[in-house]
């Protein structure tokens, strides 16, 4: 058991910066990050994570060696997940010709068992490209972000009523003028409907709403 | 304390709905799903080409090169956003581009667009899965469906409706806002009639449609929404 209290740094780096675990100091990844204009802050107490990024995500790097050497990386991944920091946790996995054969197993473990996000990279240079994209892209508009659109219900109600067989746009609008909601229309008596769409139409609409749809009835 | 055997869970068949547009590009994948993973696959007409693996999860399948150019990203973004409106969870299977026979497979040139697209997808909570072939993609789809089934989210009703009236009812449910094909199927099988849905409480809609509370609330409000008389008049004259 870990007795030493963890003084894990959970600071969000300032814009354009990456907080990086001390062990990466002389790596090619960090060299090319610097080349890409990313400023690096080294930190000894980053916990399991390798990098903290300004968009509040952290990265754990699983190298080809880790994968081929076996199971200790799994323990690291579990600790990473259990750290449950306020950061979004990403896992970069080196997918090379040597580690390729294990990739699906690693993916199953990371995504299905631990529920973390996994991104394959061919090596440290691709990883640094990806990290600098995140760092430089911070503040840019996310094209996948869904804005809660306040849709108008009116046209949708009209479309739904036209799903009733025999009801086109003209009848649908005439119905809406008398019964302003689907709920009202559904619960209208055939007599009331008759005045608008005639006897046959009224029967048709009423039975469409009330006819049983479940099997065996 | 004995845990329920996971093997029994994985041996039961899973249900997957597939859009008809997936067929032309996915014969190999479908065959694999049916034969190797014994999945019940039902082809239907969804509003775009994707897979439904549970009551709350949709899966899109894209080639790596789809993510690498700005033109494709716009289209991808529109599709992902519309799926997010219908499903609680959206997954993307990123499949390696198939190389032409005889051509050596060359690694994808990672563009900056590719990296920023991935970063943005992850940021939005889209789950990414990686595959090297149609066969692997089939395996991932089956795994997702099994996982969802274990969490009690699997599609538990028959994947088709029989008879003209039931088919019409299904189409009506599909025109409700934020209702996916899976929700509509559940409603078709779990409610006595269309009027039964319309007169149900939020709780009953949530339960019968196998959907989230907020979705059921939206449907409930929609069914009681009073159309503006101004809208009706304007629509009449147009």
C-alpha cells in the first residue's frame, strides 16, 4: 500500500504550456514539442499521468516496450483511471509493427474495461504532433460541440399529424386549427372530428390512434 | 459470493440495427457479425448510415482518411451532432483505409486536421475505437453490443414490426423529436396503442420507450404542445 501521501499536482497549465512529468525531460517527444512552439513545465509530482494539457486533459503514454514487456502497464492504467482527477484522461498507445499484434487487446482493456479514451500513435513524434495540436487548438471552436438548439415544435407537430393515413397537409392544418395539440387531437371524439374531416376521415383518424398495436391483441 | 457467469452473457445473441446504406460498403462486416459473432442483425432505414447497438448507443464507421480533410470534417461534424441528439452515447470506429490489391499499404499521412479532429472528437465525449479491417470492426461492434447488454441497455424487443398499422405507428413514433429507431421500436412493442403513448405519464414513456428521463420529458411536452394559431394560418397560406 502507498503510505506516502500523494502530493499530486493537478494544476492546469497556462495557455501554450504543457506540464510534463520529469522522466520525459530528455525525450525526443519533448524536443519536438519545444520545436513546435509548446512551452514545457517539468514536474515531479504529476502522479501517474505523463502530461497535463491546458484544456484540462491529461495523457498517459503507453510505449511499444510497455506493451511487449507485459502486464505492468495495465496496473499503471488502472491507477491512472482510479486517480479520478478532474482532468479528461487520454491514453496514447504506440502502435508499431512490433506492438500491432497486441493492439486490440490493449484497446479492449483501455476502452471497454476502463472506459478511457485511446488514441494510437506510431511513435513519439506523432504523439508530440497530437499534443501540440491540442495545446494550440485550445480556445478554437469545437466543430463537434452540439449547441442546444431551441427547435420550434410547430412544424414537427404538423409533420407528425401527416403520418396519420389519409391526412395530408390541408387536413392536418384544419385539424390543428380545432385541436391545437396532438394530445387533444388523439382524445377528440369521432363526432367532433366529423365536423372537420367528414365521417370516413373521422373514423379513420380515431381508429388509427386507438387501434391496438401490440402483438397478440 | 458468486458473480453471474460472464460467459453466459456473451453467449447470448446481441441485436444490432443497421442502416440500409451501410450494406454496400459493409457486406464483409455484416457477414462477419452474423456468422462469427452470431448477432441478430436487422437492416432498416435510419436517417443516415450508422449502427444501433443498444437503446442508447449509435456507432458510426469511418475510414481514417475521412478524418483527415476539412471537407469531410464538416460532414462528419453534422452527422455526429445529429446522432448526439438521438443517442446518449456515440461511438466512432475509425478503420484503416483499404489498400488496393497489389499496392503496398502506406501509412496515413497524419495531417494537422487529422490530429485536431481527433482532439475535438475526444473533447466532445465521442468514443473512438480503432480497427484495421472490416473483420475487426465487426468484432468491436459485437463487443459494444455485449457490453451494453450487460449494462441492461440492450435492445430487448423484436427488431421488426409486422403489419401495416404497426409499421405506420412506428413511422409516427419516429417523427417525434429526439426519438431514435431503437426508442420507436420499444414504443411500438411496449404500448397498447398510439393513444396509450400519447396519454402516458413521463415515467411510463421513459419506461416503455427505454429512454432517458429528459428525452421522455421532451416527448411528453411535445405531445401536449399547443400549436400557435399564427403558425397554422401562415402554413395554410404558404
